[in-house]
């Protein structure tokens, strides 16, 4: 988020792993974790739409995507963006290692644009529709359904609905 903001795009987080600007995706993160002996390893992939023209994206993605170039109306060199992003990742990793999880969740919550919106969460157990209410201490999205029951969502697909 800091890298996007540094270059002029004040994006927010769409739960769980997308950066959005005016409800259009500009970046995303995918991660995979695995144990090797006693150590847990995580591989993280980060994708940022920097200088691509929207008309070069697949037609089904164009209405819901945006790019740095489109939003700030200038060319940002990929290596310049990457240098800044990697420095921010170093800082974030240091914070992760030295900060209590409650503070990290609070920071995430403050940037999460999904909270307060009506969503449908679909998992292997079914679907839940309600209001995105909060982020739980374990990182789950708490959804309050129409009967005011709270549900934790951690896996599956999430759609923002009208």
C-alpha cells in the first residue's frame, strides 16, 4: 500500500489480498506456505499493474481493473517501483517480526475497504451473505449475516454485492 501511495494512488485493501482504487483492482498478493522439517516457509507473489494499458488486459478484467499509469497519468519505471516496494517489504517484515499481532491486525483493519460493505462469502460449506463487520485476531473476515449472527471467513471466494 505504501508503494502505491508513494506514487500517488491512495488504494485500500479488499479482503484478503487485493489492493483496490475506486473499487478497481490495481495489485494483488498470493502466498503459499509449507512445512519443511520444523520450519514453516512461505512464498509470496506480488502483482502490480504499473504501466500496462487497460485495453491490453483480458476483456473480462478491464471493467474491474486499473493501473498506476491510468491513475497518475504518468509513466513509472518498473525498476523504480520495485526498488521502493522491496524497501517497504523489508520494513513490513521487520514490523511483523517485532510487533504484536493485534497491532498488525489493527493496521490491516484500518486499510481494509471491505469492512462495512455487503458481501457474499462462498466456501466448501456453502454461502453466507451479510455485512463485512471486522477482522478477527486470526485474520479472518467477520461477516454479520442478516440475522445478526457472526461468521468467520478464511477460505473460499468473496464478492462485494449491492
